[in-house]
C-alpha cells in the first residue's frame, strides 16, 4: 500500500495546508513549512500542551496547535498581532517565574526560552520577579539539576517515561506550587538510575538540566541560537534556504 493521500486541507493564515487523519495542526503546519512557535512540543513524544505558546485561533476559539487534531475545513489564525502579544506575555511570565539571567547561564545561546524571547522581540520582562528559590541538585556524578530554571515543559518527564523507561522525573503540586520532582526516596538525582546517555538528560529547553564538565566547550557567540533564530532551528532551515 502507498502513502496516505493528502486530500484534506485546513487553512492557516489564509494558506491551504494539507493534512492526513491523525495529524495535529502543529504536525500539518510544520510539514507544510508553516512555523508555529513552541517550547514544550517535541515530535518524539506525545503532545502535552504545557507551555501554551502554540495557542492559535481555530474557528474563533483558542486551541493549542500541538494537541488539536486537524479537521477538514478548519480555519486557523497563527501569526497575528494578538496571538504574538499573548505569546510574548507568556514568555515574560516564564522569565519572572524562575532564575533566567541569561548572561550568567551556561545554556545561553542554546536555550529555547531565550531564543523564543528574541523571536518575539522581548528585551526585558514586564512583570515583577516572584520566583521561589529552589535548591540546586549536584548529587549526580554526571548531571546537574537546577529547578530555578525549570519551565515545567515536562519534556524530561516524558522522555524518561516514553524513551528511557525509567520514570526518573515527575510533576508535583498545583498552581504556583507546581514543581518538577525527582522520583527517588531522597528526592536527589544522584539516587536515581538516570544515565548521561538517557534522552531525558538532553531534552531540557533551558538550563535546568546540564551535563557536567561540558560547560562552555562551545563559546558563547558560536552556539545554536547565536547562529540561527528559533524558527530556523526548529524548521530545519539551512543557509541555502535563504538564497
């Protein structure tokens, strides 16, 4: 049997986008070269809708593009002033909810949160800093955990469960008390079976999970988002695409 026919379409910002049954708006958009800003979405894992940056207007209702299945005749608004303003506010709130001081962060230049802020032309947060300080966990011989930079995207949770089969991380609490937890009796990363080769150790979009003894191997200025913006990186756009 051949590949499924892309006979159905949705409309995103006036452009007809083909899709197959089972594809989300995000899947269809990215496949068609239409970028929707996102942080928590990763095609390796089941969609979760944590960060809400991919929120779009679907037939005049707000939906997360990474979880909403595409259906025939759907009319989607993505790149609008209102939605981008909402996205900018969400990113600003993520910054003030944690310790995201980019010049002092080892992940600077490799951080998707930082890159999203630049993409949305956010130069400084507009809200009062209100993060609660969390203890830094350096108990693991190879991996460093700083919950002050966690944005609760749950990528490490999903990677540990779905790929590594270890269930090292979890989410606890509700509302402002929600936080990432380590599933060990002590609550320390060093008392888990997390390995430096595990997918969960490499999916963090910020500087919350870092591999030890790797800091600044690539100088600031030569890192991923120093070279390309987040749209170019997440869409896999090469230099030749600009020519």
